[in-house]
C-alpha cells in the first residue's frame, strides 16, 4: 500500500505516522522548507518567537496520544489570568488547580461572587462529560450560553470577551458554545503550556515519530495536482508519483483546489507583536496572561519568558501582545500601542525600554466557527476515489482538531485499501 501525504502540518504528520505504523509505504511532501504549517518557531536575537501567540492544552486527547509530552520539556502558564484596565489589575484563577491564587481570586471585584460560583459549578459539570460528545451537543453562541447560565455582564465584558477573544479570535463571542465548553474543560483538566524550545518543537517531534515509523518526509516539494482514477496520480513540482491513495493535508484553500471539495473560507486573522523588556522590570502577573478589559488593543499580553525562561536571553524578558483581526497600523505604531496599554495598566512602571522584536500578521489563523458550524465541514472521505482530507477544518480549529483529523484520515485510507 503506497500513500502520498500532501502537506506537512500537524494533520499530515500525524496521518503519515499512523499509515506508516500500519505498514503502508508513505511519502509526505511539504511545499515549505520546514514542516509545521501554522505551528512554527524561529529565533531572533536570542529570543524564541512562535508564529503568533500559540499554546498547547495538555488536556487535549489527541495531544496526549500523539506527543511525547515529557520529551517536549513543557513550560506552564499559571491558570486563570490577570484582568488589566487603566490603573488597576486583579487576578481571576481556578481555585482547584491554583490554590495559591484562591485568596486574590476571592477578593477580585471585577466579577461577582456569583460568577465565581458559576465558574466552579460549570467546571464540575464539564468534568463529568465526555469530551467527544461536547462539540456535537446542543449549540448556541458563547455570549448566549453565558447569559443563559446567569453570568453577569461584568464577567462577560471584563473576562470572557478578552479571554475567549484570545482563543476564538473575536470578542463578539459569536463562536459556537461547543468550542467554549470543550476548551473550558481542557483548561480545567490540564495545563496551558509551550515547549521549552518553542511551539515548533511539536511538528519537529511529529516528523521524527513519522520517520521512525517508516514514512519519508520531503520538504521543499509542492503537490500541484491530485487525480483519482482507480489509483491516484500525484503531480508535484519535481515530478509525478503514482500511489494507491492520497491524504491531502494542506491549508483549506489549497485542499479545495486539489480535491474540488468545498472547505471553510471565512478566515479569522490576528497580529502578534513580540516585545522585550529588561528582566528586572516586574509586571507582577507571574506567568498569567494579561487580559485587556478595556478594549482590544491589544487583546492580550502573554508573558512568554515568565512561563518559559528559555524564550528570552539573559537579562531580558519576552512578551507576546496579540491584536484581533487584520491591523492597518505599521509595526512601530502597534508597538507604541502595546507600550501605551502597559503604561496605563502599570502607571507606577516605565516602559521606555520596551523593544519590538518582530510582528506576525497571520491572515488565516482560524476559520469561523459559529453555532452549528460542524454540520458544514467536509468529511475526511469527501473527495472522490481513494483521496482523504486531513486538517482542522474537518473537525474544529485547534491543535486537537488537526491531530485528530490526521488520525481519522489515516484510518479511513487504511480501512478502504484493506
């Protein structure tokens, strides 16, 4: 059984490993010079910069199945967040997973005591539910879901909008409540982490595991056409390959061009400004993410090196400030906006030494996930013939969705060919 995998993102790498482990001859072609797709890292002046602000939830079932977590040397963000607004900051955390923050959370006046009890009740309720059933349950928007459960407007505006704005890339909270429940469950049952070497260590490990299983991974080779007529003919920029099956694990637009299957086109963008400060300049948030409760400029500021000291060289610290949507401002103006926000949150501090290291403008960071979105997604076996789709757009927009789709595409191909 010979299978070609087009695309070396998380989904393609997982599919390649499962197929090779099942005994298939697997060739994976990735157009870029590196694997990883949207998940990658680079080093700039001694700082490790991920492509945009990205984290891994260790509660994800697919991550637990596909990754050697220990080998990634994971570094943990503290649970909850610091709610920031001009001249004030407060902590809201999980008293079960973060007992040290129980008193500051109890004293937090940004949200009501009733909201804190509702969060605890929701946490207990979701722990009893199977993760696989959540996304297929009754669906509404996140905003309507929170309203129906009795959360206050203060909680929605000061915590939910920036926190879930960071997860779903929109503060309107119009995303599916299934995504909210799933991610809330994962946050409650696991940690929010990054590998010590950057998020790019995840696809690097998946590549090694695929190659150990017997797959061949070739970068810098683009798949330009996939024709299914009994068997499969795969055209690449370096020649034609005949195969028994193909897994198309490219971005949604390219997958649609290669297979003729309709894929999500409504993209959500974000812009992340990577900034450095002197290491001695304390932000008193520890490794908690800062939420902008006042507006979305920026939506969040993540203390990357507070969570993962390896991300910054000695004497400096790294922050990742994320803006939602595309931004017209140039890099310098965005950096100045970050400086102004931090100055308003920390009027006792001085941010003249803040330095912009790089800016990532990610045009397609996620696809839109409104209520009922999963009914519109293509199935892994939607293409004609022995051609299969692997990508988060067949599940939901997350690392979990990408890895799970790779496993499912491999299983579909293996079952048919057997």
